[in-house]
C-alpha cells in the first residue's frame, strides 16, 4: 500500500519563525500549532503543543495510554493541510487534517487514516490553540478508551501421509491446571503439589509457579491427550481442590511417540524464538518447535489475520477500525504410512539400545516408515544417525567388483585371515569352515566372507568403491525434504582404511535410511532417491556419476537371494509372500568387540533396513525384527 503523501510539510521551528516575523503586520496563522500537534502525535509527547480543554501533560498521558497496547508498531504522522474557517469570527477557528500511517508488518501492509483537529485563536496571546480531543489520534477514540491489535489465527494445515492419511491433525486435549480463583490463598501450594504428584511432574517447581501467579490466574500444569490411553480419571482430578480441566485441541500425531523425531512438536514459542523473530512472534503464540512442524512452519501456519479495535475501560470492544482475514495454512503431504510406522515402532519398543527401522518403496523412493527406538532419546536415528554399516555394505563392494569384471560365478579366495600393511583381518566367529578357500563370489556374499571383500576393495580402489555406493543411492546428497543423511564413502582411502571400508567399517558411515536405499535400488534395478515430503515438492536429488544398470542389479539380486536361501539370513525363509533378497551385517565399534547389528532386505515393492546399536549380530538381532515387520505387513 503506498504511503500517504503530504500536502504541507513545514518544520515547527520554521512555522514559529514565520509567525514571529509577520506578527507586526498580519495575524498569526494556525500552521505552527498544527505542526507541533503533528510532531506530538508522532512522538506521543505533547509538551510543546498549545492546548485548550486539556494541558499538555494530561494529553500526553491519556493518548499515550490509549495507544500503548499497539506496542512498538512503527507509526508516522504528517500534517496534510490547515484551513482557516472563513465564516469564523469570534473566536477564529481552523481545521488541521493529519495523516497517520502504521507499519503493521514486515511487508507492505499499512494502516492509514486521517484525523482532524480543531484550532482556535486566542486573541490575548495571539496563539492558535488545539482543542483537545482523543480522536485527534485515532478516529472515534474517546476518553478512557484504548486501541489494540488482536491476531486472528489461521487454521493450521495438517501433515498427511501415504494415501492422504491424517498423521498430524487437530485432536482433543485436556489442559489441566490450578484455578487460583477457586481457592483460598492458604490452599494454593497444597493443591498445586497434589496435582503435580498426580501428574508425576516436579511438585516444588509447579507449586512455586502457582504461588507466583496472579490471585485469579489459571496456572496450567500439563496438556493431556483425550483418548483411550488417558490414565488419570476425572474423579482423581475432581478430588483435588481448585483443579480445572479445560477441553481444547492441538495438532497432534496418532500417538505421543508416532514418528516424533521426524514430525516434531508444536507448542508455545520459546523466549529465544520470540527474540529472534523480529516482532513476528509474541510470547504465548504456538508454533512448530522441531522436526517438520518447525521446518515447514510457514507452510502449515498460513498467515494470521488481525483486527484493530477501540476498547472501553472494561476491555469491551467499542468499534472495529480495521480487519484482515487470515489465510489458512496448507497441508504438508508426506509419504509415511500410518500402519507401517506404528508396526515399526512397536517392534523397536523393547530394543535395549539405539535402534531404527526404515522402509522404502523401491518403485518411487517413498519412505513408508522411519522409526527410531525409544533408547534414541528423541533423536532421528532412522534418517540422520551415522554408523558403520558393517557387512551390509558388502553389496556396494560386490557391485564395484562386478564392474571390475567379476560375476556371481567368479571363483574367489576366502582365506580365514589376511594381513594388510601389518594389520590382521579375519572372518567373523562362527564363519562356516566349508566356505573357506575357493568359493564363488555369490557364496562369499551369502556367507559374508570378510577376506574376499577386503581384497575386492583393495583391488578396485577407493574411487570405484565410492562410485558403486553412489550408484546404489547411498553416497549422495539426500533430497528427502527433511533432515537426512544417506551415507559417506571416501574416494581417497588406501591401505588398511580401504580394506576396512570394503566390509563397511573403517571410515564408511551410513544411516538406516541409506542402507534401506541400497536394498531399494537393487530391487528397482535403478538408483533410488528416497523422499519423505511430496508437497511442497523438494528439489530434485543429484544423480550418481554411474547409474545402476539393470544387469548389475540382476546380478546383485541373485547373490542377495542366496543370502536368504542358505546364507546368513536363511531364517527369513519362513517370511510369507514374495521371495526375499537381503544382507546381514555386524560392525564392531570398540576393542571389546561390541557391535552394531544390521539387516537389509527387499520383498516385492518394499525395502527394509533395521539397525540395533548393540546387538549379537545382524542375523541374530536385526534379522528377526525385519521378519516380523514384513510378516506384519501381509
């Protein structure tokens, strides 16, 4: 909205000077007093304004109080014109017209209006006096009234998942707290502590908040979901004097833990967020605090509207001065499948250490489940956790070996041990003796022979290994639309580092999402780029230098099928449905031989990776979880 132009702009000093120079030859003009009024309205300091009907101090106090609720919104006042009334005689009168512009937001939205002020000439002092009226500041403003801006919230968009399932939507909640107005002062502390104990929150801290609040305050203790899992009954709340339970709603996921590290949380803006917002957020406003709720706050929140109104001393609205309608937020559409995510979380709930399960749809890269176990302390282990992938990474090493000329039938040497630059490597404890010596490459993958893939990594060199990982979708920049990490495979490793890299240790890192992507790429027979957000569509992912070919994927798939047929994942043969391909992995991470447990599989149009930070082995710890997940999807 364009700024209002001024038809008359004169400094107060210039106007007063002009009046004094002409005093001996002509009656004074009202321009000087009108200019002082414009300056006073701009600064809310009327000390220099000659009033009639009020003194300057009273005017400053009253108008300042009336506009105080508008806060620090920038405002400019200009004098448009001053017209002496032709028919006025005793006293002589004039009318000043002023324009006020409030800069309501960081954009081009302004609130502009005009006011008028009556002036009359005091013959004795030869001074034009401004007739005091609160309406000179805001049209219609009267004594003992004030002006305030109130936001009108936009309806927040939902987060919707696979097949348009509502994942985060408005759900009923109970706001529970102490209503101090219903209690005697002597009861405040005891009731607060009783409620806190019932809710299992800090009694001392909550009681301190209750006592410190105003005598008529409602001091909220907690927000509870109103669902079948509610453990505290209404009778228990009613038994504590002063407890008030208010019904409300919040945008919530199906359960408290559902994909929480990914979806994030929604609540009152923190003091830091308010301070960093440059006035766009106020204390008490609710926003996305983490995860997708925070990352897509602008999309979900929309644009709030607002009203500017005059209120009387009893805080009742008298008249509306300006109103803008809110623009509702847009839905965020993601790929998570409600049932798949709930199933994945249920299978990890008893995991004794950090854990994750990710399911990707190979045909389009949609992330159907990305669960992080409860021991992850709210971290998004599934999508950003960085761990050595162990022998599951041998799929990438096998691809590099295929590109170097090997086939699944190529006979390779699998010694029990080997030494690289003075460092000894061996196969895992319990490796089958029958698979030592000369075996096909497919059998080396099925039984997970370390020495074969160490030698293979040394032969193909680091650049080829990194390129193979990228061809399987792992060693690339993610484009999921959310915080993500797929993997990291350096292209310059040599010696023992490169040897360890070939079996998914050394300096190779991957997320559970990255390893699910490897399985998905083999299943699709093309490089898969996983994504979580559909709308708004994220930027396209960069492709690999060398895309995975159909023939390469066919060879890898045949070898991974042998892993399930008679290799380390043979226990998954019992999983119903289409044939499985897969790879297990164990990655030791300290001198005590503690190890990460991994399993990746693909069945039909679903690829799954499971990670458990402290496990007995990939096939023993992660494999059964994969089996239960795939069976649960049937």
